C-alpha cells in the first residue's frame, strides 16, 4: 500500500525571518536564496543549504519544506520531507535546488526548517528559514504549477581520529668513544579526510511470493506478491515484473495478469506494493515464474524470488472387479489373533521462525496558524492509539489522546498556547519523537 501524505498548512509568523540571510541556531547553519521572474510559466530556482557538525552517528538530521502562502487561493498546498543519518561523526552539508514555474502573478512564500534529533528522538538543534518566488508578469491564467525538488546532494567530512602519541624510547648515555647510531622517529601525519557521499539507496528490501494451485482446468489460479522496503529518498521508485521461467511439456505460452506494478514514494519511510498475479492453465503441471523487484538508478538493490502455479488432474477411482462366490469350507479352529506391530511414521517437518518485527517510527511537527497551534504526526502505526504530551518547566503537562488513520497519520488543532512547550509523541509508553513549539 502506498502512503498518501495528507497535506496540512502550518502557517508561521514570517515577519521575524528576513529573506536571503544565513540563519543559524544551536549549531545548524541554514541558508536560502529567493527567485523572481517576469516570464509566466518559466522555471525559477532557489538554493538551500544546511550545514551541521554531527557529534555522533545518532545525530539524525530532518529537513522539511512547506508552502506558507500563495497569491491564488486555488494553489495546491505542498510539503517536502528529507532525513539523513551521518555514517560517522563529522561535518556534513545538504544542498537543495527546488524550482517553481508559476503562471499567476504574485509572491509564493515557503518555509524550510531543519532540526537534529539525538539519542533516538530527543530534539537537540533547530533552525528555520523563509524563501520566496516572485512572478511579476501580468498573466492571469489559472495557476497549476507545483514545486519540483530534485534529489539533494550531500557532502560529508568525518572528524579525524586523533593519532596516539608514541611512547618515547629512553636515550642511552653516549660514551666518549661510541658512535651515535640512533634513527630519528618520523613525525606522524594526520589521517586523510573522509569525503564519502551519503547514500540515498533503498534499504531493508523484502520481496515475498505465495504459490497457487487448482484442480480445475481453465479456471484462474491466483498467487500473491508483496514488496516492502525503506525509501531513503523520494527517488526510490520500485517496479515489479513477473517472467515465465518454466512450464509443463506441451503447454502453449500462457499470459499472466496482475504480475507487474510500480510504486513511487511520496515521502521518506516504509513503502509497500502488493500484487495478485493470475493465470488460467489448461495443461496439468507446474508453471514457475521469476518475480523481480528493481529500483530505477539503483541496480544493486534488485531482488528476485520464484513463485509457481500448479494445475493438478484428479485421479479417477478404479472400478472394483466383482469377486467369485466363495465355496463353503470347514470352520477353522480359532487361533490367536496376531497383534499388529506398530510402524513408525515419519513426523512432518517443522520450520522454526519467529518472524521479524518492524521498528516503530513516528515524526511530530508543530506549527502556528493564527491563534491556533497545529500538531501533525506521521508514523507507521496504522489505526493505533497514541499520546501527545506538551511539557514546559514550571507548567503543568498538557495531554492529548489521539488515534492514527489507516496511513498512520493524524493532525490536531488546539487553541492552547504551546509557545515554549516541548511536544512529544508516545506509543505504549515509549517516546518516539519530540519537537519544540515556537
């Protein structure tokens, strides 16, 4: 199932954030530019750059862009989400170049915010920035443009590991006649800089298939295919193809329906694709297919599995042969009835498998819209009860009890003043994420 992210507009106060200026907060340096044009429908591009010094591989980076205002009431809301975890401690920079091609005159205002979570969800550093696109054309055609955000480029420089100082060797006291043959110890040099680029390759790819069988010739036989993976970029597009591998002798080529499909992630997170392939064979035997899951631009992530459809022919029961009428014979003397010797039966094979458990995931965002605060939770908890708590030193805790929808999302609007509160999301008593309200 492909998750459709519900878009909620979280309007923030923008007057305190001047455009085209570097904004740094608690170690994050966030910059952006503005764009303008007088040509209706032409692409305008801005640049966004976020830099942060990661002190641990647990310093998870989260960047989010959303539309704050547009000149046309009918303009579609927009949100973009990106996450990144550094391979080692060090300094990393993420660069984005989102483009917009509007056809209605006016200024389109977007907000980009970045934050770093440490130790499994504790929010540490955050920064926020506003950028704009301005169209000065007099065209008034309906606005259908949507922002396009190419995959980000990431540069990473790890923190060098300090070289231990060698223990000095005691210098022997030279004698008047001895020749000093000691060799000077070379000065250790710094280790090379790690310039690895972060990967956006899909991970945790699982492809499974269920076989089908029937004894009815010419009727459909169905199986099932399930693909599940973690999309680390919205460019992790997956496709499934089902290809005939072998068929019974004498069988004509047979077509398969429902054996292919494509899924495009709408955000970073878990993605699923389920298919129900069907064939209608008339020749008895086993038809074997190879199911291949491929990812555009990531050939190393290709995964395959075999599945089969079996048509069995029922064996007719043999007609019993009439037996001759037996000739009466003398009644035999009863003898001891032999006791049957029990025969050992092979026990059915048993497979031990405890299965796998998906990690819980939830992300919480807090924004202000007029006099209300909007809290949005995106998770992989489908139709589950969750708790949202707002805490602030010196104030009583504010509790909300919510239930996610079938996509694992929920949005709450409240008139309570949450300024300065830390808002956290819990499931079964476990805190999954938190964010600070402005």
